[in-house]
C-alpha cells in the first residue's frame, strides 16, 4: 500500500519540502537513500504524511520564511508577466 512521501531539508539554506507522490514504504526508503547519495546537500527522508497542520508544525522555523518552498514548480504569475530580472537564464 502506498503510504509514504519524501520529505527533504536543504543543508545549504534550510529550505524544506514534502513531496505529494505516494510510494510504498520500501520504495520511498530506497528513493530517499538514492536521492541522499545523488544530492548530499539535501537530506531526504521517507515519511507518512499527516494533516497539513502536523507537517507544518514538524518543519524547522526559519528566520526568513521566503526561503521555504514545498512546490518548486509553483509560480504565482506566468513567466511572461515576471520582470526580466527574475527570469532565469
């Protein structure tokens, strides 16, 4: 049964996030170990997701909340509307 997600914490800037895709426990643990090997600057862990208030309460507090992201693909504006200085590349 798919009951686990991947939770991650950056050791570089303290950003944290929790994936939304469910995995079986063994698969999530294997994936977390593989990600930790490939990306040593980010700590990955297989966890069972809880209600949003539980997940938020377990994440470390940061002095600058703008560093926290749980969905790197989210963008509040279409790229064309962003100022050119903020468009990567």
